[in-house]
C-alpha cells in the first residue's frame, strides 16, 4: 500500500511532461547550475569551505527534500481529501508516503552532487558511510513534522501560509549557503538547537570530514525523535475530528 | 473471496454515535486570535446517536430515511472512513465501498494506471489485479480508452470504471450509496446483475437509496433512521411501510 502510494506520487509528478523521470535529475542539475553561477562566478564570497559548490550542494539537496516534504506533508490530508474520504487505510500513510517519495527524489539528485565532486576533484572521506544515518534522521524529523502539521492544516487552513514563511526563514538559519564555521561564536548555541544543523553536518562529512559534529548530531537525533512522538500523538488525537472536516 | 470468520456477526454496531459541529467549518486564525473563537459556543449536532445492531454474513440491508438523517454517515462508519465518537463499530472482514467511488482517481494518469492504483489502494494484490484486469476492463467497456488520461473520459465513463474496479474487490461486504442512480440504463442493468451475483455468492450488502424498487429487489432487511436514531430494524418491506407512513404524516 505504502509503496503503491509512493509510486503514484512519482508517477503523478511526472505525468504529462515530455521528459518525465529525467526531471528528477535535470531539476537539481539546473538548480545547481544556477547556484554555481551565482556563488562562484558572480559573487566573490568567503563562506563555507572549498570547493564551495560541492560544500553547498551537499546541504542544498537535502534542504530541497526537507522544504518539499514539509510543504507537501502539511497539505497531505487537504489535497487528497477525496482519497482519504473514500479509502480505509491507516491515515498516517497519507503523510508518510510523501516523506518517502520526496526522499526518493533526493536520492535521484545525488548524481548531480557526484558530478560536481568529480569536476572539482573533491576528496571522498570515510564519513560517506554516515549518509544513511543522516537520511534516517531526516526521515524521522520529516515524519514528525508532517504528522503534526497535516491534521492542523485541515483544521486551521491559515497554517499552510505560515508554514511557507517559516520555511523561508528556516533556510537562512540553517547552515546551507554557509557552514557551521561561519556562525558567530555568540549564536552557536542557538544554531545547535536547529535539528537540521546536526543532520546537515553529517551530509557534509562525506567531503568535509571536519564538519561532522557529534554533539550537534545527538541534539538532532533527540529532537527528531521527540518531534516524531509529538506528531504521532497529535495525529492520533485529531484524526477523528479531521475525518469529519474533510 | 477473502477469508471471514464464520461465527458471530460480521458487523457489530454498538451504541454508536457521531457528532458534528454546526458552527463555521473552518476556524480562521484571524478569528482565533482577535475574536477568540474558542470562547464561542460550538453547537453540536448528533448525526447518529445510540445506534445498535448486528449483521450476519450474507445479509442484505437497505437503509431508509429522509435526507440528513444519518444514512450516509452510517455507511461511512462501516467503511471506516469516519470514526464514532461514542460506542463502537466493529467490522470483521474487508469492505468494498461504492461511496464517492471516483474519489481516488487521478486525472493526469491513464485509465490503465488508475485501475491498478485504485484496486491496489482498496487492498488488491498485484497478482489479483493482473488476474482481474481484463474482467474490469470488459465490465467498464473501456478497452479503447485504456491509455487515455482519466480526465478525458466522460463522467459516465468515469463512474463505469470506478464501479467496475470496486465491484471486483471480492470483499465480503459491499456498501452502496446512491451510485445506482448514475450511468445509462444499459450499464445500470449490468450493475444490478453484478450486485445480485455478489449477494447470491454470500456477500453482505448495505444499500442507501431512495429508490424503493431497488431496495425491495436487493434487500431482505431494512433499517429506518430518523434524526440520527434507529427507528426500525426488521424486514425491508415493513421498514419501507414505516418510513412511508411517517413521511406521509409529515406531509
């Protein structure tokens, strides 16, 4: 059932477009090209580590997944209300399947990172084995956020807009276009509370082993798990009410 | 047919109740923040209240009552797409719901993909879908449009495809909510034949309809709902009489 819905999402996403599945690689590639142009050709900046485009993409691609999954899971029950209303499956599935389908799109975008890594001869370190951990942590966090937001958005529709604004802010308070080294000393404790800081440090470890910070990862893991538990509880509590509203 | 426990009722509804708020459907954040809508009295309306009955496997049940008396809500509770606020609704065995049947279809995907997806969503395995695919296509008379996007079908065709899929689920319980009213005469005849074939084969049937002829044809037992309560539960003919005389009085 779960797999079926994930496949459905991916099919719907590319239905009717001429290039179809190719877009899952083409899209991040073109995005990367834009960022490459802006941050290495136009702007002369000193953020992050070198090669900067690899440093950027290592966090930007998972951010794209995060951003897309939060936006979509928040609307999951509202957009597919007809389906939710007519099929009796575990209602959590409507949310979780989006985390998975967006995650698969992220995996499809990894060749783009590999391409730039080869072009810029970035050195691969053993920390590449930490990628699955980062992936699992991000899935946990996203599942929690999705389960929390999806029922709330049905009940208070304005939340959908709030989510979009918060995501925009969240992008800038997360080390994506900059690295944890660029964060001023005074703010480091605040940034450490952002669960994405630890998760993204793991992603970057593949090419920049110094980025991995186990204290941050620990905070991320605890927070992600807590968010998942809260999300699960809220979802279970609101399920009855939500079914009446959609 | 999926295995069903043979002892005891297949559906148990016990003191089931469900309430909806009759206030504004969507609370806006503005109201929430500035007028404090939390303090406002939200009126509750019980769509169903203290409803109890049991259904044995193979029974055919027609639900009657005027509009807004809880008929469709009852069907949704049995389908599991609504949850009771009070009491319990136990359904042992799978349900094939002919409720909002075109809901799960995606306009941009082809008819072929839609058939596979919807069948899968309602619990059919891949092997079962393969085995029944041709049957479904034949029944819906949709061979020539298999690769067309679903959105290009006429509304009659859409319902035909949906009915074909859901009626091939081979679940022990079939729920029908007014869908018999759609489609042309020829297709309706086919649907009737299919439903009769299923009930003869032992499928438990639940029908909500305003068509007395349909109810008499398919149902042995009638449930009459008024104001969310169960007024009568017995032979279909009697249920129709009770409903008829009550609504006659109202007029």
